[in-house]
């Protein structure tokens, strides 16, 4: 809904607030409040109102964002009791939140800029889950089998956010609850790509929770169709991370392998290419391995169906047999899903060409903000 169509609602809200403020300033109204609430309550009415507003907008209080992000990283790194299995590499991490009044813009729905603050928290949980053991093992000196240039590089291993984008589909209303589903989309030799979806709370419920087996999922009555899930999406985001040792960028597979969530690469298969090696290259045009040749001949829809079916069969097998370690999820399945996601990630990568669009010959004007 546009700002113009919301003007009556906005004007009505402001008018109502001004009316209430004016009424509370009248001596007769104040005497009435003192009679029923007491002098102490009325004396501190504005303080109580301010405290209630702060509690309702707690996540927007200064420095609370830092606590939210660090809490997610700390929990996943040190307090998560269940280790992640390779078969769950592409499974989402779900975080939940609510659209506070402070998050709303003049259109009276969630402001575009506030999506990124909530995404930071969601990705903190996801990335912390992915690297929970990998970076610590590498920084403790577990560099066996790594390339010579990585071993020779100076500095510690760390992860850095390289880019993020957000696509808005539907508005989130004031005080509306929502969930963010964040998972691994793909990776190449330089970047690890994550995809996040803002979803109506409770609309997309998993059948099980791999890291929280005590949680109850939905009953298996048939998976939701893609169209059914799409109608619950408020926004979608893609982000890419790189892993570094000092100033040297390293292959994400090094960290994923040290985190024990990457299946062993067959001996006759090479590493994936760098997506930015050719600015116009897309995954379907790159054939780094024999396995990739076969996979890229299959359409993205066919790969998605094949992988989803494989994961569904595996989940049913585990629920019936109670088996933790199973070979039904193979490296080829993982590679197919990586290549399928890379077709989307490659388009996101090409937005890097926006760096070439800065112009200096003429400007419309220059204006100063408050600070």
C-alpha cells in the first residue's frame, strides 16, 4: 500500500495521540486518574509509558543488535549440543522475530532498511553453525593436506561478509511475527552463498529439526508445494561470505571439510572453479569435473526434484530405522545441489559490475543529512 493511501490512517493515529495527550493535561482528567490510579501512578505516567515503549521495541534499543548477533554466534559455536551432519548441509536455520513499531516506516509497514539488521542475526546463527569446528581446528594448526600457499600465509583464519541483497515481495505489518529461513545456497572456490527467506510465522513448518530432535515437527502428510510456500514469503535475500587467512582468500570447502559437514571429494574430481574467473560465465558453461558434466545437462528443476526426493527418502529411512549414519546421501547428490544453487548465485555475482557505474561528470545536487 502506498504512502498516499495510508495518509488517513497516519493522520488519524497522530490526531488520536494528540487528543489523548491533551486530555491527560486537563485538571479534571488528572484528578480522575489520581482517584483511581493513585498519585504515584499518575506522577510517573510518562516514565511508565516510555518504559512500555522500550520493552515493546527491545530489539531496537542501542547495542541490543550487537547482543543479538553475538548471542547467535556464541550459542552455535559453544552451546549447540548436537553436531551437524553432512546430509543437513543445505537444511535451513530458522530464527523468529517480530516487526516492532520502531521498525515501521511512514507507510506503516516494516522499513526496508530494518530487514538487514534481522538478516545479520539470522546469518550469525547459520554461519556459526557451519563453522563451529572448522575455524577453531584451522586456527589451532590443523592444516594437514592444505595447499602450500595457505599453509605459508600469515595470520588467523576468519570469515567475512562480501555482499548482501534483498528482494521485497510482500509487506510485513506492524507487530506481525515472522521467521527467517537461512540456508546454504551454494559455493565456489571463493564464495559461500547463503539464501534467506522472510516467511509468515508458522506457515512453513519442517517435519523434523536435525539439531533439536526434541522439537516436534509437522506430521508427514505430503510436502508443501513450491507455490504454497511462495505465497507466505515476505522477502528473499542472498549473501556471500569468504574465508580468509590473513589477506589470503581460501576455498570455502577447506572450512566446511574441517567442520565435518562436507562429504569427501572423489579422488578423480577437481575443485570447483572461481565464479569470477570469467565475468560472463554461468555454472552451465563451466565443466570442471566429469561429475559436473553430467549434472549440468540436467535442468535446475530436475535437479531440485531429484535432491528433494533423495532428502525425503533419507528422512523417512532414518525415522523408521533410527540410523544416524547412512550412505544414501552421496557426494554426487551434494554436488548436484551445489550446482543447482550456483545457477542462482552466478546472477547475484554479476551484480558486482555495479562498481563500474559510478559517474563523476555531472550531478543533480549535494545535500547534507543531520550528521
